[in-house]
C-alpha cells in the first residue's frame, strides 16, 4: 500500500493514523522496523523531511538509506519507451526494481519544476515510482501532493484546537519567486476530509487546480464541512480558528517565472500574515509548513507569537511519519 | 586482506564467497559486524553500490560512513613526493591513515577519467589506497576493476544456469559517450576463473587491455575454459547461454572523447541487444551491471523479457558484498 | 550546556574530559546514547569531523543525522529582523527550533568566509545556533574556534609528552591561500589553559585576534604558563617540545585574498616545517590538525618521521568527542 495522497484513505483511516502518531509522541513503542532498511530518495533539498524520516526510522529500529538522483546517484528517466540517448543515465524502472530488493519501502521527494502545468499536474515522477514499485512508496512531497505534511497539520490542529470542526483559512502569501502548490493542495484535501470549514484566499491568478478543488469540495460535502474561495484578503480572516499561510505559483505562469514575478509584485506587503490581520480572527493559531521567509510570508511578530504553532507542526512530522511507516507494514 | 580484483583469489576461494553469499540470501545470519564502522568513499555517483553496501553493513550489525572527496570531504592528492601547492587539499596518505583509526575497512569507488590510458590502466588511485591502508580496502569500482560486480554476476549465472561451465558472450554495445572498462575487465577475468567459455565481441577500436586479456586467457586455460575475441556481431550470439552487455570507451581515444563519439557513431542501432540477436542464442539469459540506457544498449523487449536477470544481478550485489565483508574479517 | 570554546570551561573540567577520552580510547563503555539522535550540520567540507562524529555516535549507541545547508537542506539566514526577500530560504531560528524537536544535540561546522573581519571575529553563525537552541550546541569548527580539535591536541600532548607543562611552538606556515584562524585560536587558548609555555611564531601581517591573545595570556598567567609572540622563525624552534604548524590568513586582508596571497609570497619555502628547523628543538613532536599540504606546510620527511603525531591527533578526535557528547548529557 502506497501513501501518495490522503485522498486514497478514508477519514477513519486518517484519524487512526493521527491516533497512532499521538501514541508515538507519548513515548517509545519498541522497534517494529528492526532489521528493515528504507530508501529516502531526494530530488530536492529538505530539512524536516530528511531529518524526521531518519530519526523516525532509527527510533523504530530501522535503517535509512538516502539517495540523491543526479548527485550521489544517477540521473533518472521516468518516461516509458524512450530511446535513452540523451542526458539521463538510468531508468526509474531499474532504479525502483533494484532498490526494492534492498529496502522495505521507498520515500520520494520530487518537486514540481513549474515548467509544464498540464504534465506536472499529473504527478508523473511520483506516479512512475508507484507504478514500478512493488514495495510501498511514501510521498515526501511531489509536484502535486505533500500528504505527510498535511497529516502533521491535521494532527496539530487537533492538538491545539481539539478534535472538533474548525474554521480554517488557507491564505496565499507573497514570495519573491513562484513555488510549487503541493502543500496547499494537500492541506485543502486533508482539511476537507477531516470535516473542517475551509476558506481559501488568494489573489486572481493563483487559482489551485480545478480537479483538486472539486475533490476537496466533494470531501467537504461528505464530511459535513464547507469549502469557499475568496479574493477578499481581510474578509477571509474574519472569525477563523486557524490561519495556514503558503505561497505558490500561478498555473498559467508555469514555464514563465518572470511573468509570475511581475504579476505578483502588486501583492507584496499586502498578502503577508501580520498582527493586524490576525486580530480579525477568532484568536487563530498560525500555521506554516516551513521553510518560511520571515517578514515576507509572515511578520516576526506573528511567527514568534504565542499562537504560532509552526515548530509543533514540524515536530508532528516525526510522529505521523512513524505512524505511516508502521501502518503501511501491518 | 584487500578485495581489489578476483585475480588475487583462487577459484576455490571465489566459490567459497559465492556459497557464503547464497547463505546470506537465504536469511539472517546474526550481526558479525556489530560495533564496527566502515568507510565508503565515493569519488563518483552510485546507486546499487551505495544502497547495497549501506544495507548490507546495517544488516550485519555495522555502521556505514559515507565520504565524497571533493564534495563533502576534501579534494585528494594521491601522488607521492608532490609539492601540494595546487588545488588538492589533502593527501591520500593522511586520508587513509586517519580513516583507518575510525573504521574496520575502506570501500572505494573511483572511476577512470578516460584521459590518460597508460596512467589509468595501472589503477593509480585504488592502488594508492591499498598501499597506504593497513585495514582492508574493498574495490567498489576502480578505473580497471569492479570485482563486487563480477562476483554478483558469477553468482547470478550459477543461480540461473547451474554450477556448470556456460557459454558466455560479453558484447560491447553502442552508447552516446565513452565509458570506463572496469566492468568488462572484471567480468572477463571472473568468468575465466570460473571456467566458463567466454566470447568477447566488440567493433574494431574497442579492444580491452592486452595484459588483462592475457590474464583472463591464462585463467581460462587453467580452469579448462576458453577465451575468444570476435568482431562478428551475429556469429557471436550463436549458441551462448549468457549474453552480458556493456559499453566502453576505446583505449586509443582516451583524452579525446569526441574522436571516440565520432568513431562509434557507425555502430549505433546495430550494436544493441535485441530480440533478433537473442533468438540466435541457446535461450540465453540477459545480463547488465546497470545503470543501463534502454533502447540504446538493450531494447525494452529484451530487458523486460523473461530471460532478463538484471535485477537479480543487482540484488546479488547485496549478498556477495556481505560475504566479502565478513570473509575479509575472519 | 554548549561546547563552543574551551574558554567556557575550567582547566579541571577540561582535564576531566581528557581523562574520560582516555577511558573511551581503552575500550567500549556501553551505549549511553542509545535511542538518541544528533544533528551534524556542515556548511563546509570535512573528513575527520564527519567520520569521527558518525563513528563516535554509533559506538555510543546513537544516530547521526547529517545536514548540509545550501546543498541537501535549505540556505539559512542567521540575522534577526531581516526581510527575507533575498536568496536565503529558511531562518536559523526555525532550523534550530525544528531540529531540536528531533535530536538531543546539534553539532555545527561553519567556517570563516574571510570577507569581513569585524563581523566574523564575533562568530555570528555559531552564536546564532547557540542563541536559538535549547539543546546543546557543539562547535565542530566555527569562524573563530575549533575546540574539539584543540582538546584532541591537548590529549595528544599529554599522551606523548606526559601530563606536565611543555614548551609548545605554534608556528604559521606558508600556504597558497588564506585560511581561517579557528585552529590557531583554539590551540593557543587550550594550551594556555593547560599551563603550557606557548610561543607563537608568524611573519608580520599574520597577527591573531588581540582579544583572543589577551584571553590566552590571561589563562597562561592563571595556570602558571607563559605566552610569547615572535617573528623570529629559527629562534622560535629552540628548545621546544611540541611544534604545532598551521597556516592562516591575515586579519587586514579579509575581503582581499589577492592582497594576502601577494603579501605571503615572500614567506614561501622559508615558513615551512622541515628537518633543519626540527633539529633546533628538544626532539619535539610534530603536530597538525589536518588536512595538510605536504611539502608546503611541512616536508614529507617531517610528517612521515617518527616524531610526527598527526594521525594520533586525528584519532583522538574520536575519543574526546565521545567524552564531550556524554559529558554534555550528564
């Protein structure tokens, strides 16, 4: 069983993972992964994922093997049927086929390139891993999803606000460069599955994927929650319990980062989380997946304030991933 | 005792390693390396070696320490008596002298640069490691040898074809760039030591090292096998039990990759392993050390076919290396 | 409790660490770090530190997690109050805040850039780690200090020369490029704390930091030792028991490496440790922290000679760091 998106699991299964993570957070629970190795494949930089996966696997008795295609290991081709006479040295089919002889599961981080929206929205590299692997594949952030993050987020909301339905704001923020949208996608999906009322605020030009929004709206309807989208920044903060900030690039600017940078310039200084906006909320907690640019996405005042839970979110990555690693092997 | 080339061991000793590897493949055999650390020094990228060594050392109870000279650790000078006022920061003599105070053995990967044939054919960097080290040095692919690979290959032939003498074809294949010849060298040597009848097929200009061929022919004579070299591509496949494909660069083109690329162009599309050629064999298995460029070295049809054993070869790296690691410490 | 400079500890405490290290060197002493993870953060290359920390943590039962900001993990901003709209992706405050939820201590290597003396002499990055962390921070070489090295040096002097006061020469040596002064700084401090008589020899232009020298002189006075500084190269060697060589850059050349290179040219071939100079000593041992450029800093004859203890120094890094890791957790 893979862990590619929370959408592949029922709310009950997801709640079970969080309850398992809460038990892990309370203390040591043996070495269920003793003797097992796990490949962590990083196409991109990482702090939280890299460190928390290594620590979690160690604490469960296992062994993490880190690979960086294109750096410590070979460049990878993921398309089938290609004549590999270009600059890619190894096919993902062999990469995965070999690795799964050595390891019990494969974690993969592979960001969007922000070059070709129609291709990247289908998550081609992560899905190639899943297609070729017979061992579990764990999504450590792909072009379109970051389910380990969104599960840590849901766990954090439950810890801080209780197990009930919350009013949650996912707000776009200005950043000097366009970024992938895996985090907002997965947050919207998971929040909908957990029954929260979700408001997504972004300026025109930063719409999330239509299918993704439709999927989230469907989960919201099923779980008794609600999903709305607004361009009205101040109104968005009114009465919410959770402010979740993230910057991302516009779909229509994929392949043209300068156009995105030019378009977003008008939103600088305004689309930032600050005390003024936070004061409009229902004493909301402040969340961000990190890394975050201070005084760009969020002011020092807010992120250093008492309602900031960004470090707890990051800590919960460790616990939820232990739950995922052990649940996948039952 | 070092593990630099199968040529330093008798056929009996090599067979003993394979029998040990077969036992490791059957299951857990304790933690003989508990408390021991092993340095893995990578001058070049790696997937199979990096992952299988880390997993094997962990499964045996030990600890792998990875170093990458010129990246995570300092650039290295291996020549003696040099005034080190250039761009090399540390001498291999100190690098090895220090490491062996921390670890029980040192594995080294250091590819040929394909720049200076007369120098590289003597394997200067690997031999400097062996000279300066008092702990065992394990060759994880040098300019001229890849004995962990060739031992995994011999183990795979034995598993798939039985412990008897086989007809083995080692065939050059077209690749867009010249590559090192460590793999064909070590395969030819080991196959000769194990008594197989070896045919080496390559176009003019891709002759292997004369001393190496002489050494392999000597082993073949001793073990009752045979060694022949041919330029006749189709004839080469007739009646063989094993097809082992690999591309390599021409000795005379060392230092001039463009000349090699121009010369090899005529062999493109013809020097590839495909179903037509495989049908000439005695239902041969297909082998390659990986990484392999699909539809360049071998067609999808062959590598994805039932007679392809490339993933098993790679898996056997894990088992044979466990045997090498534990035999070296007896 | 952090381990940033030996100056933060009393001579008694430092001696206790060496005695603990001597016990570790004699053999296994259990797994006091079982279940604990340790972050090793490398902004710069490393051999000894990287390998000895990994091996030491493993031998003590723990788990080392390596991070390389700007490569495997994100680029880091360490200044407070900055609007992070430039090229830094994560603030050190979050980096540390998150890591300490996963690990028991954080080791950091961050070299001087040799660009801005007034800023770098305050060790801004290492001190930011210490400021933001609530778990212990271990200095694995900062802009101004390398206390793990100087403690291994003090241990080596005690092993080779006995526990009594020695006459110690710290000599500058020519090197093609300016280097940081963390090693000479920490050596001078620690040698003074341990009561040795220290002579520092360097050409004009390579003065160490005035505050640092004042601090070392203060310790020397307290411990009954002596500190002198000389430009007289030959006189410096007379009668000393220990020759400690190191090259470093001139404070006044920070930001202008070409000026330093031009200035130092006159000292080439003369400011090198050779047999002639060693013969002026009281049969001194030769020490260097490594990596060392042979026949630039020291001749082959000296470093390969019987009085060279450079490999022992490097080995002692392993033992003293085990002492530091376990003492910090008492």
